[in-house]
């Protein structure tokens, strides 16, 4: 068995092995060497144990991970994988073996271990599945259902459409496919950039994986074997964006505590036993405490308990029920079923139930998500993706994909193209998609999954664009991104033919702000302004609507937008939505009023009527406010990169940025809250089907996750300028760092 580890000029690992299993082991080992700290943070997050060394700031996530049963779900999914696809299970085990081999050396390189007092632990075969689950649990934005419920309650059902845009925690992306009819080579190009929270180390790992079965370059998820989202095998390439599908449900549960444990009221009008146990959560620098973990037939309870929504963290030492207690509980279920029959009536599309529980009962919130139900995370797709040679192979591999639900584009060297949805979306009532539904009412069960939507295999005019907009995935979701990015990408692509890989960064970095129109229209209608306000209005009306880093006009527009958002949010009609609800802290960003108004601003300004709010007066007051002291510097003075780090390191001057939330260059400020960008392009790529060596890629920081190392931030200058690094696949142009030979 032979394994070789090469590096290119950017420190990107290129791995070659004599078998797929040895290659997976090498991938795990090199990832642990480069990103030991990141891997251990992700392992602990998947287990709900990160507060043990990161402190109280990580507590809310840990409690959610435990109550959602992420680690247990990963174990179940891996056990099912061993039955369904034993070859893939062995491949995942080989990756884990490599991680465990590489962690000691990787931890010695990473200063964060000493600072946090953390010793690397052992990865289990199911840990990569847990990492995948933890990474994507909030990807579909199920907390938005809590926001919509609040909005419906206080503003009416029309608020759902009014605020229907991608919210504070939703991930999105740009992606486009240009067929050979519109390229200089006659072969397709695939390009784009996934938009995620920018993390340091980054959420994507550039890597090259080669063995006798396949030779693939792409962007891997650290902690997960293979290349799931963006890859090029030499003859076929693929890429994804978030489909914005809705495939997780929240159920309001009525629970009560009995002598034998906990019962949940079901849609049949009977009380049914819920499973429960307690777990101890360790917190660095603070005493540990216990949480109660409950699961009903719908799913794990993630908020509340038998004592109500504010409960769930308990200090009691209640053990498992005895056989006698279980028998007693079953008798209680039968005896009290008739008393509860009335609770099973009245299911409908909108919440028509009384949320107040009866005496002795309390409400909780249960999460139902596909892997918990099916014991399938879609890992059976990963090896077939690496082995793919044509778009038909990609299509076949994606039949095994589960979540997250993505839009996929693919093209091959024979001229084939593919544009489809990948993932499983349960069929259920429309109400389930909109808001939490009552578990005790019938009509909210899951009934199989939706059929897979496909686009025409021949893209119209040789162009296909996926940017989280309504379209192929419309039947599967509720909230989608505005069409601005998709429309702008299509317009730019349509403006010419003869596209090349080298020309694609001009699209990646486009800064035109398509959502600026409604606010500027309000400005144009204003009169009788003070002289300073009139000058600012005229200046903004003459602005080219580009959020360029050096633009003072862009800075002035952003300041006005912030003032408008804050004034709207302060209006009394929205006051009930400013009260923090009794939900876990980790879910609260989806319920924050100011970001919701900021992201939906164009809809709120364009609507025929907005709850009696005098919008011209709001815009006038905001303009006068900003005109008194307009920003003195360019947009990049305040629009700066704000990457997430599990353990903040040495401070450094985060760079200023171009772009904005609705630009193709999607560096997301949160209008009304901050100009800083925590989200943005987590990578950029161009896959060339004429010549893989003409492909390009870049990540925000670098290939190495160790602070201060040569390749920790060496790609940041490229990323800031919109430039891309070359994809090197010629082994003679790489540096061989390690060669191992083993007899097994």
C-alpha cells in the first residue's frame, strides 16, 4: 500500500494512494495535520460538548445539539450505512483512522489546544456524519418558522409573503453553467461561490484526491471524507447551491409528567410515552448542570418540556422508568384516551389551535428532521460522486443524496449537462412549512417525499443560473432569495459569447446592488428638504448603485438604509415583535426584528400598504438624520470582514470589502444592525471542462488552519481582489512531502 502527499505553491494537499481506502485514510490524516483544531471543535459541536473548553458562549449550541440528538442520529445513520452501503462505511472508517493518526501531530502545530486546555480526543466511525449533521442542522432555517408564527400572530397572515426573503442565518450561493455553445473552447464552464459564514479556518478545504479508481479536485468539508459539493473528476464537474427547500418541521407538543416518566398528547387523542433521560453539560470555568433530553413520536424536543417552554434544563436525578411504572403509564394512556379525544379535531392550514395547555400539561417544541426519521444522511452518494465520469453518473449518485437539499449543476466533456434538485423533502401539509404545528391535531404527518425536480437538460440560451431564487425548487420551499443576483448573473453572461475560465472573476466580483431601487424611488419623490438633505438625495440618485469598496456614495446609501431600517423597526406596530421569546439563544437570530426588516426592506417599501406606517415620512426623517453627518469615508471603512473563530486569536485588522447582501459579490452586511460582513463567499471556483488545468479556485484565508503558518492567510489577497489560484493536477509541478509504503 503506497500513499504520497504533495503540496502546491499554496500549500493545498494533493494526495495519491494505491486504493480508495488508503486515499481516504490519507485525506483524514492530512486534514488532521492542517486543521486539527477545527476538526476537534466540529467533533465537540456535533456531540454538544464544546462548552467544556470554549465556555458559556458555546452553551446554547451544546444544549441544542444534545436535545436534537445529533450524536445519536449520527450513530444510527452510520449503523444503517453499514447495512446499506458497507463499502462506503469502510471508506468512512478509513478516513476516521487517518484523522486519529494525524491528530497528535496536528494538535502540536495548533496553539489553540494549549490556550483552551484541550487534549485531542478519539474520532468514532460516525463522527464525520455528526460533523455533517451539525454543519447543516440550521442550514434549512427551521427557526424561521418561529418568526413566521410570531409575525402571523401580531401582523396577520400577509406578513409571511411580506417578509419572505432569506433571513439572518440562511446560507446561499451563486452558481452558473455556461454550455459549450457560449465558450471559447466549445466545452462547458461551471462557476460560482458558496455563501456561508466566513470562518477561520475556512469551511471548505481545497484538495486533490487520486487513486487508480478516480482523480478528483474539489472543495471538501473538513471532517467529512471525499468531495461532496464542488468537484471536477477530469471528465465531469459539478457544483451546488442551497435550494432553499423546507424539509424540517417544528411541532408544538403538549407534555405532562407522570409517575412513570413523560407523556405527549398525540393526534389520535391519546397520551403516549415520550423517551427521556438527563445529560450533564460541562462548561469551562463554571459548574456543570443537567438537561433533560426528551423525544416524542414526532422528534426530539429542542425547547421546553413538561414544565413549559422556559423549562428543559433540570437539576433532578430522575432515572429510567421501571417495568411497573411503564405498565402504570400504559394503563393511564388507555384510561385517559377518551378524555383527550377532543384535542384531535380542527387541523387546518393556519394555526387555529389554542396554544395554552390545560392544567397539568405544558408546551414544548419538537424538531422532526429527515435523518432522524430515515437513518440516512446521504453518505451513500459520496463515493459514486468521486467515481463519476459523466453527468449520468452524477445524476445516479445524487439519487442517494438526503440533505442539505441543493440545486445541482453538472457538465461533462461529452457535452452533457445536468440541472436538478438533490435531496429529500417530505410531503406534508402546507402549514408544516410555514410555522410550528400542533402535534395533538391530525393532518401534520409526513407522507413520503416529493419527486425530484429537473430542469431542461439543454439550458436556455446556453446559460443556467442558480442563486437561491425561486425557480426549480419553488414547490419545495417558502422563503427564497430575491432574484437580483440570479438576474444580474444572467445579464452579465448574456452580454457576450466566448467565455473563458479567466473571464469568470468579473462575474464573481460584480457589485451592482439590485435591491436599491425602492429606497431610491422614495428619495426621488421627496421635496421640501433642507439643503444638506437635498444634496444627499441628489447625490444618491446619481449614484451608479455599485457597492464598491472605495465608493463614498455606497457608504452614504448604506447609512441611509440603516437609518430607515431602524426607524421602521422602532414603529409601535412592530413593538410586539421586539420582545425576546422563550426560545434557546441559538435560535434567536432568526427572530430578531431589525435584521428581518433589513433583509425585507425592498418589499416593505414597495408594498401597497404597510400597517399604516407613513413610509415617506420615515425615509424623509432618515435622510435628514444622515445628511447632518454623512459618512466621511468609503464603504470599506465600515464594511469589513468579520470571520468567526471558535477561540479568538491575536487581533488583526480585518480587511474592508466591496459588495453587499444582494450583490453578486455577496458579502452580507445586516442592514440596520451592522455593516460588518460575517457571511460571504466561502470559496470561489471555475471548473473548465475543456482542460481541468485551466480551472481556478480560491478560499478566503488559506489551506492551513494553523495561525501564523505560511499558508494560513496567503490566499486572502487573491480573495479580496477577486482573483483565483490555478488548479494544479500535474504531479511533476507539485512538491512531494511524504511517501509511505505499508504491507497490510
